[in-house]
C-alpha cells in the first residue's frame, strides 16, 4: 500500500501532532492531586471547553467513516440521530441539576444515591461491557480503516499505533489531558471536514446539481413506517430513546458537564455542545451523498460504504489539505478513544475498585484507573471481528442497532427515577435486569438469524429502531408496576434527587442557575432542528 499524503501533507500532519503533544504535556505538567483532579479535571472547566469536549467525544472516527458511508448508501435518514442536539439541551436543563446536586463522579454512583448499590453495580459492569462493544471496538475499527487508507500501512498497524499514542496521554494526564486536547481536536476536525464538504460541492456542481444527481430519495429523512431499514417512526421515537440514554445518562458524555464547578457553567457547556452537534449532518453525512453523486458521475468509485470518506480525501483534496483532513480524522479517532478510556477508568476505579476497597489511598486509585484502560483496549480489539455480523456491515448502522437494544431500560430507570419520586430500588434493578435479558436475546438472535424461523425470526428481524420503542415501553411497564406493588422509597434518603423531593432552597437555586440568554439560545436551537427536519423531505 502507498500513502496518499505528499511531503507538505506530512508537514501539516506533523505540526498537528506537535501541537497535540504540546497541549498534552502542558496539562500533564499540572499534576493531578486527587481523583477529582484526575477524573473530573478538578471540577473547574469552562463552558466552551465542556461544549467542545462533548462534541469531540461524540464525533469519533465511527461518525466520520460510518456516517459518510451511510450517507452514500442510504442518504439522509440517519440525520435523525444527528438532530439529537435538542436532547443535549435536556441534559443541561433536566438531568444535570440533579447530577450536580448529588456531587457524584459517575452515573452508577448517582443510581446508588437514588436507588441502591445493586443498581450501581449493574450499571458499572454494564457500562464497561457496553463501551467495549459500542465504542472502543467501533472506534479502533474505523480508525484502522482511515489510517490504513491515508498512510498506506496495514489496518492493524494504524489502529494499534493510534491506540497506544492516545492511551499514553490519557493514562498520564487524566481528564484534563482529555478535555483540553479535545478542544484542539474539535477545531481541526471541523475545519478539515468543512473543507472537504466545500470542495465536494464544487466538484459535483453545486447544491442543486447534487440534489438532481443523487435523487430525491437520498434527500428524504422520512421513509415510510414499513421501510425495513429506516422507518420514520423508529428513527424519530426509537432514536429519541437511544438519544436520552446516550446524551443524558451515559458516563462518556455526562462526565464532561460534571467537570464544571456549577450548574450554570455545565448547562452552558451542554447548550454549546448542542449547537456543535448539528454540524455532522453537513460535514459528514452530506459528503457521503456527494460521494454517491460523484460515483454516479464517474469521478470516483468505492467498494464498501465505510471507505467513502477516505476515498473523498484521496480524490478531492490537494497536497497540504490532505494532511489537514488526515489530522482531523485522527483527531476524531483520538478524541473518542481518549474519552472512552477516561470514562472506563473512572467507572472501574470509583464504582468497582473503590466500592470493594473503600479505604484505598487516592494515589493508588489513580494507578488503578490507569491500569484498567489496557484491558478495555484488548477487549475492544477482540470484539472487532464480531461487528460485521451485526448491522449489515455498515459501521454507523451497527453502532445504532446495538445501542437501540441496550438503551431502553437505562433510559426508563433514569427518566422515571428523576420525574417520579415513587420509583423504588426494587423497580430499578428489576427493570435493568429484564431489559438486559431482552437485549441479549435480541443480539444473539440477530447474529444467528439465518438459522431461525417463525416468531424467533420475526424477533430477530424487527427493525432495530422499532425494537428500541418496544423495549422502552416494556421497561416503563415493568418499572411502574414493580414500584406500585412494592413499598415506596424513603423520601428523606433521596431528597433533592427527584422531582417532588426538592427543598425550597433547591428550587430557588435551580431558578438562579440560568438567564434569559440561556433560554433564548435553547429555543433557537430547537427552531433550527425543526427547520432541518422539515427541509429534508425528498
């Protein structure tokens, strides 16, 4: 294999890595004094950095590779998931005040305070397993494709090389290293992707020509309810269920807002991150449609959907810009990996190790967190070969399908736990376990669906987004029923952790945590989301 990068590209790429190393060293030199410093950057991070970190954590190479591939293959339906920007607002306005009030490090820790230790144990182990099958393996796989295509080296060399580099500064620097390097990576990623979108539109002959060449179907987000892949009901409602889990309850994202020193800064970080979240439609999904149109015109060709973005880079970009976009792609890979490494370290150290050995000194806890990362990486690499069995081999679809099975019970427990004080610890653990059983059955059925028939085959082939809706309804029923037939929780023990348990002082604190600017910016974002939903109708 030969690298597509020229001499100037290597200079640009080298400058990017030097800047990244410089930021990492600057952060690492500011020693981590304790676990709050290592895992939450001392709870003293500004809104701009929080928002940029939320975006960079979310937009990994699986988005760059997978979303562009889905755009080429299917067009706009997956944009529903990128319009979850409004759900990021829910994190800031609904969930974050309860998280900040509880002073927790992790989401499992919040479940223990709201319910009991059983829920904490469940979510700790479940989250670590989920990170391996939906984040680490996908990011390494997508990164391997990118690096191998651009640098001309074997898949595994590229993937593991980036993993080692990212792991090094994450392990040494902790959350500070992750969150500040992600701010730089956000800038590089957005700049590189905007350039390729602009040049792609130039090459295809402009927006109207793109619509004419790709066809109205590629510009339609609203497929029929009977569509086997992208029914609008599944994407709109099932996607929202997955979105609430991902944006409002997942350690991977929420940890960034917990690094703020008060609710106001954390909420503003979430609002800024919500605005950035709209960008992927235009800088990743649209380039995929551009690639489809250029293939129709005979300008380029690709064999697999997941090769679309690297092929665009090779075909469209001049020397120098290839280096910038290559840096952006690697930024996406490294930012996601760094985030998941840090989240895994936090959950393992705080929710598992410290729970088992509560008297462990702070210094030893830091070392335990660093060691935990290596095991997660190895497990992620082992899972990669299984990925092609799920989601039809299209990377972004794989990610959404697996998340659609694991999200509903967690979403149900968090949402009901916050909005309804009557939900008790028994209802929470019963809901989580029953949801896990259904999810495991579905994943197993999907992997072996060729050998199934009758009801089992129907169960295995229900659209993944519709499956999320069914599982969520099931989880809500289980949670509500179990709560009503068992004793209510001790309301004094959960004071401030659910609506109906807030003191007058806490209610006043919540009112004082926002201004008219926060409200206006949030409403404006919702208007933008609705505008995009109504524009892409074919």
